[in-house]
């Protein structure tokens, strides 16, 4: 299992648009095959950093997921929404795999 962490630099005057973008992905991402952990917007501290986090089986599964997401009506509309409104200034993806024995939850 891989975890993708998307680090966004967003326009701090358009946080509400990023929140709408995140809600849209909340519909499309799980439907297209990834396990969405969530989207996280600035609250305290930095006003420009936001994150999206999801799990997926492998990079091969990711490629298939990206194709489904690009064909998904909500996915297509959300891509266009972000490009039109220009609230994302930068976006970086980091791929991680869990190497600890404990994977969430409480002991």
C-alpha cells in the first residue's frame, strides 16, 4: 500500500475555493478507486499550505485510477474549476509507504 501526500500552496484569499475543491474530490476520489484520508486546509500558522492524502495499492493502480479520475464528470469539472479560479499556486506529490508496525487507530 502506498500513500500519496499532495502538498498544495494555495492563494490565502481563496481558501473557500480550495475547500470546495476538496469537497468535490471527496466524491470523485473514492469512486475512482483510491482510499481518501482527507483534504486539509490552513487553520493556524501558515495560511498557504494545504494537503490532500490518500492511499492506493501500487503505482500501477495509481495510473488506472488517474485515467478513471480524468474520465469522471466531477473529476473533469474539478480540474477545470481549479484552473479557472487559480487558487492553487503550486502542487507537489510525495509517495510514501508505511514502515512502522502500527498503522493508525489506538492501541
